[in-house]
C-alpha cells in the first residue's frame, strides 16, 4: 500500500470512528453508512442518527 493510500485509509477510519462516537453506531456501521451516503456529507450523520433510532 502506498503512503498516500494508507493515509487516506487512516483518515476514513478516523472519520468513521468520530461518526460512531457522536451517533452511537458501531464503527462498522459508520463505515457502511459513509460508503452509502458519502464520508463528508451532512446526510451521513442524519442517516446514522436515524439508523440508531430505528435499531
């Protein structure tokens, strides 16, 4: 893995962990939601909150 790809992967992991911590979904669920709705989208936080509320 190149240094750039590794850094990007770490950045995605950090964003997923932050999303998981702020919305109380699991890190795995956060990564899946980010893949589905975009990693920087305000929609992903809304979807994560809705996901947790439904679950």
